C-alpha cells in the first residue's frame, strides 16, 4: 500500500521527468515571491494534480492552475511580517516545497547496515569534534550566508594553529550535505582518533550560488572569516580544497582564478563539459595563465571518479588532460560506485589522510 501511494504521488508530481528530461516550467521555477501589495505568492509545478493547496502556518486567498501546469497560490495582503512554516497539500498528500533552497536540510536518509556490522564511520566510544554553524555577511552576494565547521576534539584546549580543508557539496544540496548525508564529522572523528589524519579544521560552505560567485565568495569572505575567528595558519601551504560534482566545478573555478591559494586539491566526480567548446577554450587559457603559479603552489592534486556508472567521468579525463597539457600534474583515482555519496565519503576518507603531512 505504501509503495502504491508513493508511486502514485511521484507520477503526479514528476510526470515531466523522462529519460530525456525534457525542459519544463519547473526547471527554473522560483517557488516564492513577495508582491508589491504585501501579499505573497507560492508556485508549485504539478501538471497532473487535481488539487494543490498552500498549508501550514499560512494559507492562500486565491489558488489557480496555469495551462503550463504551475499552481499559483497567493495569500491575503494583510499577512503579518514574520517567519512561517509551510508545505503543499497535493491531492491529500503533504509535500515539502522541492524548490525551497533549504529542502536539503531535511531530506530523509536511512543507514542500511547488515545486523552485527558497522560502517567505517560508525565506530563507538570515540571523542567527537565539534560541528559548528557559522553565519557571515557576504559582500559578493549581499546576503548573510551559512557554513558548517568541524574542529577536532582538542581544538579548544590547545593554542596550536591548524590547517584548513574547505569541502564543498554538489548541486541540489547545501552546506548540510557533508555534515549530514556525507557523514563528514563521523569520518573525521574516527580518522583523527586513529591518528590517520593531521589535526585540521574542515569548513563546509554553501556552494549553492553561481560558480564564479562562489569562487570569489570563498576567497574574499569565507577564508578571511575563518582566518579571523579560528586558530589557523594563513597561507596556501596549510589550505586544502575539495568538492564533489557541482562543487568540483567550483573547485576548478577557484584554483584557476586564484592559483596561489591552495596546496592540496581534490576534484571529485567533476570536470568541464567537453561539448561546450567556448567554455573549454576559456578554461584552457585560464589554466595556461595559472599554470606557473599552480606548479609552484600545488603539493597534491587529484581527480577522483565513481567509475563507469559515474556520469561525470566523461568530463573528468579531458579536464585533467587540460592541466597536463600545461604542465600541471594530477593523480587519478577511480572507485566503482557511480555518482553517489557512497564514493565521495571514501574520497574524503582517502584525501584527508594525504594532506598537511
């Protein structure tokens, strides 16, 4: 019965998703906007739904379905300014807004582990580092942004400065991805207790902005914030950068734009699209310009891949070859597992043991 309900709802909400993934109004849909008259409008794409209602702490005064399958729900004009919880009631089912930037904060997840077994990050009775949340003002986006920061168990009892790994999530997720689904804190806790990693701070920022803006925000805002508020070294020899999928593109953008900032780099399941020739030519020129600095700054540079089932593999080797063309050496590690966090957790486990030593 549960399977039937889930399948039925998925058909109504995701009829647009085919093997060809034809474009729909949902691709660029912004699900919330404030209106000049003080009302708020919510948008939800469900072309096959019979009824969609705005529910939770607020309700809609007017609801209509457009011909393109987008439901438009507008509140009254006298709604009091505040923060509200909301969801959509779709043919009787409660559905969280899939276009809300914070949706990644509360996606369901389950550990599937045979009885009597444990995953490599699940060892018990180990001292845990602190996973903190920090907010900073970005002069790049003109907004207040958020990031997670892991500090090792001894951090607050020591005066020693530490190196920093900046770790970026993939597309469709946010800064909760590595601490949550990625199990970064647990992985680092166990490696630290086993003496397999150098004491370090790991910063997990929100990469959900255009690639070029993220690179600028990282260098102009995030790094200065960390270096002003934490006991860390302030040079490239003590900085590492890693990111998966979309985050890998942000890693590449950062290293060719600011080639003197990082000595350790891991591009996970990512690469520039070979089909986009103009973009490829642009990055070829950027690498050529950055190569002399990269060759003197980089101590360890690796591309990692999820193997034959990783859709990004087709771009990984050509991108790596661009760096090789200009004399920037990199390693390649392939682990079969597809474009999944299953692979990227192992990438973090491996990369973190090779840096700052």
